[in-house]
């Protein structure tokens, strides 16, 4: 059984959220529209037809949420800053009201001994920038660097841990290839251009934060999945190489080793475009980091096609098959594989063995029911226990793992699933905004207090 004593005393224990998923108040205090405001309004994009207009009303209830975190016993909180609160149309000076909100949040956290980890981009691009090409335009990368510098200048006295991007794979391949996320485009392999500009933007952001705040700890968060071939056949091995390539190596390698994997550029058919990019890009993207954030949810067991269903999120490899191996799944349909967390941490670690690692997201959706003031979510508790156990295993193997953040604090707007998927340690009644700590949250508290969970 895993206990807090299996971890170093200075280990970061946190929860993670993202601005559009929790804040609401989408048109208050000078916040401009984001691509998610626009996308959620298009018919058929969000499973329950909802938007993030109100979400958890965290913008007004952040003090209550910080108290809930303190009650959980965590010592870190990963949240994201909404770019359109800082620059309504993606440029110009910082909006004092937007900065003010994040200052108050950071102060409230620090008062409770909770270290803020701020993500600068968790998918809510200012809509004005999308209208100028979004991440398909190189200019967006430059703008992102400017925005990062502004925020570090304004908030860097309070916030010392920065994450530039959250999951650029989702922003590029779900946003521009699958079309299931904002901005909802289906452009096939051109999505890789968006990925490149996101990565150039992340490099500019690292440089801009360091210029303002030389002492800051800066990292980027990638969503890695554990990929295995269904069989040892050449065809299935090739399918696994492709999925691992697009999902993991296409981001790990440029950031940590300064080059794109040539086999993935082949799969995408994008060698020429990449060869035509400015030669300095590789060094910008590979700007040295203080840590890597890893979001881990599942393992994919893959086989050669043809797939019954086309995987648009893997351009050039759409016909790979992702198999149902019979593994237990969460409500998202994601197969549970705690040892896969060790796999992906080891994979990242091989590129830069001295780089600190954080699990910046991990968690599970289940159809929770609030009854008599309680939420009995044993499957989530077990999921968390198994994955925290995997973190202990990673430490046992000598990996430099420094923290673990549960996705998520409060049930919230789960992107294309709207409010139909609950990931929180805390249940939210969306009518009354009443929060109720679930059994999994109570379990985390007892784990963190050092007692027997
Ligand atoms: C991740 C996202 C996060 C949340 C979880 C379930 O991909 O970063 O915002 O939606 O999935």
C-alpha cells in the first residue's frame, strides 16, 4: 500500500485545473473571446450543448476553492492563465483586471502554503489571433512569447513555477486534424505546422520568462501515452512506431533533443515544409528547461489497419487500429494501465536524464452520484492509488520525479464532453455551485496527512 513516506518530504502534491474549464466569467473585466467560446457555440461540437460561460464560477469562488485545496492537504496547485484575460485580442499591454485576478489567486494560495504552478496556455487562444491564422501562423508563436514575458513581469514575484504549454498534441492534432477541439479544423497533416508553431512559441516563452525572471523554474507539459504493439508482427510494430511517433516523440524529441524524428516527418509527408522553416527554430524549441510536465491517462495497444474507424488525429496513419484489450476502462473509455505511467516517464527521462519530471495531470472520470451528502467513488480512489503507486515505483527506479497533480480539483467543463464527464476530487452541483468532497478526496487527505488511508 502506498503511503506519503514513499515520497521525499519536498515532493509536490497538487491538483490541476484549466482556466476555460473552471473560471466562467467569460465576458467580465475585459476578457476577450477565445477559440473555445466560439467553438462551443457551434452546433454539435459539445456533447451536452454546453459552454464554459459559467463552468465552476471559479473566477468568483476562487477563495472557497483555495480553502478546499487547503482542506485536501495539497501543497501545490496547477492552474492556467487565460490569455484573453491578459490580452483581449492577443496583443498590446496587459489588462490590469486580468492580472489582478491571478494575483489575488496566487496570494490566496501562498497564504495557505500552496505553491502556484501557472500554465500559460491551456487551449484558450484569443479568438482575434485565430482570425489571423491561429497556430497555423508563425506570428502566433511570436505573440505567445510577448504574452509570456508580460505575465512573468506582472506575476513573477508571486509565481515561480511556469508551464508554457499544456499538451501541444491536443492543440494541434485534435484542433487542426481531428477537429474535435477548437478551432475545429480538419486539415490532415497540416496540423503538424500548428504543432511546430506551438513549439516555437514555447521556446519564445521560455526565453521571455527567463529574461524577466532569471530564478523562475520553467517547463512544458506534454501528454504522453504508453504505446504497445498488439503483436510482434512487422505491421503491428510499425503501427506502434507511428502512434508513439505522433503522440510522444514528435514533441519529446524537438523539445529535449533539438530535432524532429525523421520517421514521423515521413509518416506525415511533411519533410519539405519542415525543411523550409528558419534554421534557428530547432534551438529556439530546445531552449533548456528546468522540468518536464507529463500528463498521463492511458495506454494504447495498436495494430496495423485497416481500422473500421478513421483516426483523423493521426494524419498519415489514420488507419491504425487501437485495440480493445479487455482492460478496465474509465468513463472516457480510456484503458487503465498504471505501469504505463512508469513507461512514459522512463521514455522522457532517456532524452535528458538530469531533467526533473512532474506528473502534471492524472485522473479518471466516473459517473459520480451525490447521495446523502456523499460521493462514493471507489473506482477513482483505486485509480489514484494505483497511479500514485506507479509514481513510487518511478522514484524507486531512480527517476527524478518531483511532483504529482491530480486532474482535477472540482468537476468541470470537460471540453467536447461538456459537463457529462466528472474528473474532480470534489463534486460540483452545477445548479447551486455547491462543492462536496468525494470519498477519493478524503482518501487523498488521509494519504497526505501520513495516516493510513
Ligand atoms: C487533458 C487536458 C485536461 C483535461 C484532461 C481530462 O488532456 O489537459 O484539460 O481535460 O485531459
